[in-house]
C-alpha cells in the first residue's frame, strides 16, 4: 500500500505544486489516487496557509477530498497545528466531519490523551513514531498500542547514505509494534531510499510533496501524482 502525503507543513514558498486549499487538495488527491495511491494523508490549512485542527477547516478539507476519491482520508494532529496539548483533544471532540484516520506523534506531549479522544470518536489512529525520539519506547509501553490502525514509522534522517540504516534501527526499536501494521517512510533526502527499503521488507509506505519535492533523479516533481507513480514503480520493483 502506498499512501500519498499531499502537503505537510509546506506552504506557498515551497512552490505552486503544493495543494493548500480544499479544492487544490481534492484535485491533487484525485490525480494521486489515479496514479496508484490507496490512502490519503493531508494537512488542513487556514487561508494563511497554516496547519490547523479547526473543525471548520478540517471539515472543508476532508469533505472536498472525500468528494473526489473513494479511499481512506486522514489528517495530521501534529503539535505545530495546535501547540496546546489540552486543546488538541478538545478540537477533535468538536470536529463535525470525521476523517477516516489521524496521525498522532507519540513523542509529542499529550499523545495518549489525543489518541484516546480520536478512538472514542471512531477515528483510526496512525501512531507516528519518529526516529531520534522516545516515540518507540513510549508506544511500546502504551495501553492504546493494540488499538491503533497502524504505526507510521518516520525516518527523520535525511542523508540518503544512512537513512536505510536509520530505518532498520527504528524498526528494531518498534519490536512487534503491538502486532499492528507498519507504514515505513522517510523524508527529503531519505524519502526514496526508505521507500525502496519498505518495498524490500514488504511494508506499506508513503510518498508525496510533504515528504519530498524531488523525484529520484533529483528533478523537481510537478505534482503528487508524479511522485506516486514513481513511488509505485520503485516500491513494486524493490519487492521483486
């Protein structure tokens, strides 16, 4: 399975290809799904381009994308979208349109409470476990671990020469991950090496303009669909 990560915390300064409005996210998601993506991850944005957990903005973004695709749609709950740990569960409880899933970074303050609020509302939880953090240890000890949808194993090492080694170390730290499926991905310089490794290991992965602006040959990607098409090719090829 390949998930497309439409935009991330990127903004207009990162280029016109980054989808920032609900309409742009919907168009980008539709093209990415046509290119082979089986799941969508997005960051709802204010009019100023800032990530937010606002019920109104989440409803607009998720609703627009759902109108164009028939695959699961998920959102971020990262601390950058709402810095107050107590406010994040409150925001989730106020959502009027529910995504299929939401990522919760286990190293961030209030992760357990946030994940519990999502689960209480029937929203699947992607447990974000980042390399270089205490996320793996915290997730291993979490009573909510067996209830998450999957583990989103994120390699923060952006050096293409070492990202694969960092990925293997992260997976080792996760152990059996409470028996939950693992989606392994990298970012920037590590995005493509980690995607290839995920293919070799038979793991789900993701690709999109959140994780990298570049194709494997170093050329700038024109769209999420272009990244997904290349990701599908490399993921499948690595598995052979």
